[in-house]
C-alpha cells in the first residue's frame, strides 16, 4: 500500500503481510523500464543479497565503484556489516517496509538479504541541478551576485556561508502525500520569537496536500488570508537578503525544487524595498523608496482619476489643459471608461504575451506591439493621445515594484478603482480606497499586522520603512518581531562620533 493512502484499519504486523507489502512495491515498480533488480553472492561467505534501484535516479558510478566492489571483494556476513564495508556515509538500516517506496524513489539503492527481514538503504542519488548563478528577479548592480537554485542542500549551504554560527537551526520535514517534498524551516535559535516559530511549524505540519512543487504552494496554503490578493510572505532568491532577515529575527521557509525562499512575518513596506537599498547611501536609498511608493500610487490612481474627471468633475481640470483634452477627444466615440479599459487590457495582453513567449520574441512583441497598437488606436480615433500617455506612464510606474508578487497585485488593483470611478467619480475612488485600507488593516502576516509600523504605529520601526536611516541609528531590531534579543549592537558604540584625523 502506498504511503499517501491513509487507512483507518489496524495494522497487522505478521511476516506474511510484510513480505506481501515488499512484493507489492517491487511488482508495481517493476512495470517501469528504469526499475532494476540484481542478485549477487559474496564469494567468501556465500551470503546472497539483492539490490533494487531506479536507474534514472541513481549515479551508476557510486554503485559500480563504491558499493559492489566493497560487497564482493570483502567478507560480507550480515546486513549490519554495510556500515563498515561500504565507504558511504548515508546508509540506513531499517525494518519498516513503509519506508521502501519513499527511499527507493528518492535515489536510494535498496539492499535486501536473502535471509532476514531488515533492509538497507544506500545513498546513491544522482544530484542534478544548475550551478549558482546571478539573481534574475532581484538583480542588483551593487552587492553579491549569488542566487538560490533548486537544490535544497545547496540553498542551505548558501545561507550557512552567510551565517556561520551554531544558532542557525534548520528543521526539515517532508510535505506532500505524493511528492514528499523536503521543506526546511530556518531561524536563529535564541533570537527568533518562539511563538512565530511554533506558528510556522504547526502550519507546515498541518498541511494535507498531495503535491508541493514550489514555495508558492506553501505560501498560498499557510497564508493568514487565502482570499487576499496581497502576498503575506515575502519571497527572495538572494542568500544575502535571507541571511539578513534571519539576523533580524524572522523565519525562512525553503522548499526543495524552488529557488525562492519564503520570509515571514513581513510588512507591506518591505515589498517596496529592494535589498540593493542597503548597499547605497541612506539618503539615496530613502529617495528611491519614496519614488517607488509614489510610482505605485500613480500607477493605481492616474487612470481612475482621468475617468472620474472627464465623467463627473470637469471643474477639476485646469483651463489650460481643457483645450488639450477636448482636442484629443473630439474624434473619440467611446466614453472615458471604455477608452481606459481598452488601453489597460491592451497593456495586460502585451505583458502576458511578452512573458509567455521566448525571450527575444517577447521583447520584440512588447516594444513593437506597444508602439504599433498605441499609434494605430490614436489615429483610428479609438483612444486619445493624452490617455495613451497616462496609461503608458502607469504601466512604467508599476514596474518599479521590486517584488514580482506585489507588482501583480498592483496591476489588478486599478480595475476596481476604475469601476468605482465610473460609478461615483472621485467619491467612488475614495470609497474604494477606504475598502482597500480596511482590508489592509485586518491583514496579517503570521499573526502580525502587515501595515506595521504605520498601524499599529511604532516610531522606532520607522527608521527602516518608507525611508532608511544610517546603520548607526538602527541599534534595535524591529519591535513587531518580538525577538528574544532586541538589540543589534551597543547604542553608545554605534552612535559614537568618529573624530577626524587632525582633531
């Protein structure tokens, strides 16, 4: 019986059922062409044993150069001799037949003696994967150029190189009744809040899902509000960023097969902060953060404000601009809402086409398609050139969001604002903004308010939110994390003025 079928019947432990269970696994796996079964006899002791393995999952060199020569060229009496005979560290001896399927299909070679009920699982996995490369999503001009890969062990290695301390705890578990995906919970013992660690651990252990293919599966399952369009866990592909937030007292979730690590608890302002900000002067980094926040507000509101002004609030338009708008719209037969929806949907189509096509073709579609469609729509009188400029600027502003998941949310937000702007004008925009703020006030990340430090207000945490103060001012870790050690370094030493050489 496969392990992802849970039976409520009482288990029978007689030998016949165990033998039948092993034979069932071997019979089912034998239907695949890459399942192999080999029988051997030790020439010195006459001990007979069999090897079972999946050829596409193991490294044949390990089997031919390390395992078989050790078993056939030396005296081999019992299965317990494997630990001393075979020069492989990962050798597990067990009598639990429920482990056979999981180990066999994870790159282990199963050794079974002709006499005896024990099994030996020898690690012969063929490690395939790409090498560490530069970040693609969180690329930075300044700073390290390392990114996570799909191999969980390599990702843990990258983090441990950044944090070579004994307090770094890696708690592994298998999730997914079919995939048995390795998931690692990483945090700093003695620093991370124990309540946060228990919340994440309990949520991970409570997952009852058949397949976990990526960290995004975990993020959607353990999120506080599964119906919110806002991400509630920050994901990163940079080892330096993960190591930095772990040192703050946060928790990381690594998933085997995913190059992105989930980070929590998190706040809304972190989604608009690029890790490159910490490599720049604090004044420049603060300016860039404010630019991103303004760009997001502009991206969401500019098109709804255009629709509201032309539909209900002509008096808000300056006189010098009225003539320009009248001239640009005199040949447009569509109302402002349909004109705006047409261009917004066109932009979304170009984005999707550029993302789904091959890289070189996608870039050509995005540039040429935008120019051709924009020019043709204005000349055909379907849209005005003023709105075309505004929509293009809004699309450009949305690209400033450094986290891809949040940029998708920003793309969706403007459509409800457009609808309310058409219904009630500026009052509709304010009403939609109130709904949005009400949702954000209730939204949490692992039980912590996502609007922190704005709500609840924490003045000390403002030093690294919308603006970033110098490192000498950041003597304490964020308060909302409730870390066991809130101080990063001595405030007197950190704020001590450095004297000039001639003083």
